[in-house]
């Protein structure tokens, strides 16, 4: 794979050699910009959305096979829903819903979302869906995710998320179950997590992955893997929209079609419009009947 300029839109795994610690580092630029261009969010919503996108990217490596992972918060505040989704083949999408007219002067997680919960959902294709839910009651999204890992997998995890108008970034380290000396393993973890604490937002936003990791961990033996490219891509399609119409039921959809003539459905993620004429609807529900033009 050719080297990527400034790590834009990539996820990289790394390991600390001769320890039980693994990590992930991500920067999203074009994909983040593409997503922001579709919806007009206020600045503080964009920043929080960026953190959710970076977070789901960091978590996406937990999908071993094809499928989807979602990080979603629902709250009672001005933001009612914020979600970011990543597929195993590194496609990102997401959305924020709420009353953005009431956001003046609000910026913290609690101000924006009110009383909220955070759900992490893994949907491996053809396998059972898994969902973990934790309260969104810390000052930072990263702390809530750290608690999620602690609660659901008993894996000590540290996460740093930062975003600005141009990019969304994240760095995660995780202590895997120790394969040997418990005491050494604990010391390694303490040292590496203390070093991570010194990473500033500026560094996350402006240094390459290599430079961030060198700045933090140059005294450790660290192996950085090749970057995986991330991109914004919506998984909607005409076929999926047809399936959604079918699931609404013949009676309701035929009625709607008779009322409106043309049924127009816009994807909430990418605004793609799908149009269904009365003939399309009839064909959808009665595929055996020949179409008369
Ligand atoms: Zn779409």
C-alpha cells in the first residue's frame, strides 16, 4: 500500500512488543468533511460528531468478519440522537438529530445530550447482534467508552478523542489479558497509560500518527502496522429502500402511493432520494403481474 499523505482518513494498529498492550490510532479528514458537508450542524455538534466518528473507527477493529459496529448516544437534551457507524470494510456514516436552535452557549457532553445513554452495537453478518449500554455521565465520551470496555470486557482501556473543524482523531490503548508476569504487565500498563495522558489535542490534530507515537512512546518497542484507509460511504440502496417499503405492508404503501402519486424517500444519512411511481409500487407488491405502459 502506498504511504498515505499525513495519515488522512486512516486507521493504524500498533502493539508494544514484549507487553500485552495493543493500540489503535486514527485520523479522519476527507471522510469527516464529506459527512459534515451533507448536514448543517452547529460547530459544537460537529466537534462531538467528530469524536463519535473517531471512536467508532477505533472500535471497528473488533469486527473480525463482515458486519457493522455502531456507537450511538440517546439523550434528553437538545441532541436527542448522535450515531456513528463503521463497517468491517472501513466505510463510515453517521447522523445527529435534535433541536439545534437551542444550543447557544452549550458545549459540554451533558449540556448537549442531557441525561443520556451510550450504546455500542456489534452486528457481525450472519451472527447474533451484541449490544452493550453504559451511562453517558462522564465529562468526556472517551471516559464513557473506557468504562464500557471495563464493564463489558474487563479490559483496561485508555482513549483520547479530539476533533476540530478539519479533522477528527483518536488514539486507544488496551491491556490484553496477561500471558505471563502479572506484575510486569501491570507496570507496563501504568507506564504506557501515563505517557498517553501527556498527549495534547494539538498534537493529536497536527502530528502524523508516526510522530504522535514517537513523541509519546519512543522509549518503548512499538510496532506500527500499515494504515487502513477509511472513507465515508452510505450503505443505502434502491433494493434496501424497497425492502423498507415492503416491511411497511402492502395496504399502507398502496394507500400512500394513491394519495401522493409519487413516493419519495430520502436516505437520512446521505440524502440520496429514491422515487417510487405508482407503477413501481404495484410492481414491488405484485411482481408477477405484467407492467402495463
Ligand atoms: Zn444513504
